[in-house]
């Protein structure tokens, strides 16, 4: 008897990817659970009429909370947790099915990424050797609660690796990707505020310059041509914005304190 899998997804305005995700997930999953952060596009419209889909709306606080909530809804122990912009090949889908049904199956599996910028494969620019746990037993794994961004999944045992890679369409265009990075930067700023970090010249200037140098030179982004330059530049901008967002948090807190003191 084949092991049942729950395909989980968190979404916000994923109308361009949602139909493909559901089609792929239907090939290996017995249920598909989508936790949506009140999308303003046609994400819900495209998803709700699919027979395997359970579509739930929930306000977005951070990625960790949203993912752990989706895990709580899964009826099966084995789950997959791909992102909407991650495309699965037929070979990858077959390997997922074979892997979880193996007598020697581990409790969790990494899947490696191939990144694409406007359909061009990015080989360097900080994107090489990226992997994430995407298939696992929810009884053995959990996302760490205190991380708001770049959520970390902890597992009780050794993690295996799936051979076939995800085709990750993360770079649609510069504006789209910067918006995505800025979303992470805002959440990271909230984490840094909890740690009482006060941004300085080092954070505003040196860290963004180093991020560009790291991605473009140390991680060989120049070998990806113009796309490598753009990716490195956008990551540098997002680092600078992280500390601008942090400064905005402090400014808002000061305004609130001033208002209270004037009453």
C-alpha cells in the first residue's frame, strides 16, 4: 500500500504558479493544503475548485508561524513543503514517491535547487549548492519558532538527499525580486529589533558593499553575466534596506513614546 503524502503550500498572490503547483502535487499527494495570506489576485479562484485542495485563509505574521500552521492541518505524517515558484519535473515526482515508500526511508530529505532568472539558468551568484528540506515526516520535524525569515526546519534524525533538482523560478524581473527580498528584509529587521541592534555606518554602507562583493566576486556572479550583476546588486540593496526598515521601527517607537509623554 502506497504511503499517503500531504502537499503543503503557503501563498500570497501566486496566480501565475498555483495551477502548475496543484497539477504537480496531484501526481504524488493525497491531499493538498494551501494556507493563503489573503491574496488579492486570482490565487483562490484558481485553487478552490480542485478536488484535492483544502484552501485556508490566515493572516501572515511570519514564514515560520505560517508553515507550522500548515503542518498542523496535514492529515498525513509524510508531507512535502515546496514553494509555488518551485517547478517539479516528472523524474523528481517519481523519486519522491519511490523515496517515501522505501523500507529504508529517512525521516526527511533535502532537495537541491536550480535557479532561473527569466528562464536563464543561474549557475553562480550565490545560488550554487542551495538546498532545503522539502519532503519530511511532520512527527519528526518542526520549524524553529523564533525565526521570522529564512525559516529553519529541525529534524530528530539524519536527513537524506533527493537526487533530482527543483527548477526554481525565483527571479522573474528586478522589481519582483527586490520586492521579494524587501519582504525578507522587513522580517529580518523585526528580528534585529528584538535583539536591540542599533544600525551604524557599518550596517548601512559596509555590509551592503560586502554582500555585492560576496555574490559577484567570491561566489562568481560575474560568470552569470548581466544577470549575475543584477542579482548581486539587488541583494546588496536588500541588505541596505534591512537596516532602513530597522531604523523605521525605532523611529515609530520614538513617535509613540513622544505622544505618550505629551498626554
